[in-house]
């Protein structure tokens, strides 16, 4: 998969998830994701699950996945 396809896939996945969350959870997770994205060692990697987001879930996520999540949460916030 190329970069646009990866971004699209993660964006669709996160949109389905975020739709089910109340606005308060969206705001909390957006802040937590942004804290991870702004770490000095953050890499926008496609698949390697390196990053945990407090409050999101018990899994680790790739950089591209978290960037897509931030994009989705920001779009929902703008509604």
C-alpha cells in the first residue's frame, strides 16, 4: 500500500470508532493523541505499533494511525 491508501484505511477505521464516542471522550483523546504526536522521537511510520495513547485503549498504534486519528477527531470537533 502507498501512503495515501494507508492514510485512507486508518481514517476510515478511526471514523467508525470516533462516531460512537461522546464529545467529552473525543476531546480527551484528541489531547492525549496530540501529546504523543508532539514527542521528539515520534515517527510517522505506517505499520510498526510503537505508541500507546493514555485513555484510548490497551494497544499500541503506528504513527500513521495516530495521525489519522488526530485528523478524524479534529474534523468531529469542527462540527
